[in-house]
């Protein structure tokens, strides 16, 4: 067994993990163009020691690549124009249920590719979308029309308050109706009212009076 390859592999794994930890925690689908290029470069470099290249030189070059990425990301924070050049800006591709064909052509995205991304987000019709934008990382962000948006906890709380108010109004109206329609005590059909009237409202049989 070639022990030289074994310790090289261990160092590559440890060193590569350390470099990627510095580079960031984003997944491949969330990477910008610059991040993707750097990661591909690091991946290619890490294979070089197996082919006989100096392992320490490879890790140093990888570290330089990662530090370059960090500098680029800080530069994007400082300048919006630099971010536009390196990362790019979001593009509107759907507005009020209408495809923005001009932007789709600029992005070289077909309708089938767009529909695939929309299906992955459980969108059934393009007409249901108020806004949709293609982000710099290739993901489609969208906002459904107001009538189709899922109810939030705040919406449910507001609905609960309205229902309680209606319920209180109904109880009040029912109470007022009962009090308005209630007969005076002496006119009510009770045996106590008969004592007050000193007569039966419904006369009993003669032999039982």
C-alpha cells in the first residue's frame, strides 16, 4: 500500500474542508457565478496532489482562490455597481400574470424552463402570479396574486375578531327582540299570571273550575 497517497488524501480532505468553510456555507444552487468558478477551481486543485503535484503548493493556491472570493464579496457590499458586474441583478420575468418575453430572451430562458421552476414551487398557472423574478443564483422568486396567497396568522386573528363582533351583535339583537316582544306578566300564559288576573286565560272544564 502506498502510504504517501493515504496521508495526502487525509490532508486534502482536511484542507479542502477548511477552505470551503472559509468560502461559505451556501449550497451549489445558491452560489453566484464567482462562487461557482472558485469552487470548481478548488475542486480541480485538490485532485492535483494525487497526480504528483506538491500538496502544500496546491493548498496555498486554494487558499488564495478563497481569499480572492472573500475580497470580491466584500467589494460587492461596498459598491452596487461592482455587484452588478460580478453577480448580476434580479430580472422580472412575470408581471401581473404576463410573461416578460424581452427579459426571458435576455436571460436565454425558455417558457418550458420557467414552467419547470414554477411547478417545483407548486404553481399551477402563470396567471396566478403577481410578480416573478429570476434571482442572481438562478432561483425563481415569486409572489402570488392577493386572492391566491395563503392566509397568515394575522389574517386568521382578524377574521376571528370580526366573527366575535358579529356574534355579539346577533346576541344583542336577539336580546332586544325578545324584550320587545315579551308580554306583560299578567298577560302571559302561566298559572302565576292567572292569580294576577284572577281568571283563567284558557277556561278549564266546568266540572274542574
